[in-house]
C-alpha cells in the first residue's frame, strides 16, 4: 500500500502537510549535533526499516493535513533560526510552499531524507541517510551535504562505501550505529573509522541527553 495517503486535494499542493509533531530541541546527530533547532516531522514512509525508531510516523492517515501557516508561525516564534524537516520521509510531499514560507522568515532549513523520492523545496543542508531497501535517486547523492549510513551489521559497511562512491567530494561522511545494537557494532565502526579516517562516527547524542 502506498504511503501517499494524503491526496493532492487534501494537501492543496503542499499548503497542508501531514504533521506528526513539531518541537524545539537539540540536534543529536551528525555534523550539526549539539545545535538548537526546530524540528518539523512529517508522517508517511514507504521504506519501513525494521530498526526505525519512529515507526509511529509511517502511516500518514494518522496525521490530518495541517496548514503550513500554522507550522511556520510556531517555527518563527522559536529562538533557534534553524529548521529540520524530517519524517517519516518528507520528500513524499511537495515541500516548496513550506520551505518558501520558512525562507521568507530568514530561517535556515535542513532536510533529513532517505533520498528515495524526487526533491522539492529549497534547503541549506541535506542529510542523506540511504537505505538498501529503497535506494536513493541520483539526485539525492548529488545534493547530499552529509552522508549518514546506519550500521547494524558488518556487511552494511560495504553498502556505506558504495554510497560514498556516489556523493560529491565535499560531502561529509558518517557511520552511525543502529541504537539497539550499538554496543555490539560500535567497536567494529571505531576500528573501521581508524583505518579509513575519511569516515566520521555519529552517535544519537539526543538519546543520551534524554530529549526528543
């Protein structure tokens, strides 16, 4: 079943989006880890990773389309000037109306995506987190400012290297242990990064801080 449950009519071309939650927190992963940011999390995902820690977002029918004006109003009221659009998979939806409205307010916009759907919208930073079950489009590799590959087992490092070969030379590279097996795979990742220092290690620091 497709996760594009919200019809084009209901979304009004992106003027409404299936909002799961929006909240102010500290970015916990990869290059911008430790920075305050306002998160906009959209519902709907057609990748379905078994280890996903946001499975509650997968079914967009649970989240009635929300006017983007409401989302932008809350984002602008926040102290941070950085916005993270995440999911689910946010590129399932037309994002240009939302990103245009945020840019009009002078906000910096980060996108977190698996890259498996065409881009829409304007972004200052793209975090590509590729999934083997639904490989990214060529466009996603070209747009990536950082590559974050989740590692749950040793064989996935080979996948990470395949992805690395397709991103731009200035893309920052990260291996991130899957949270539920992090103690088991972390030594493997550490040793790999020591042998291949072009890779950095990302951890989900927000989970250690006990914040969203």
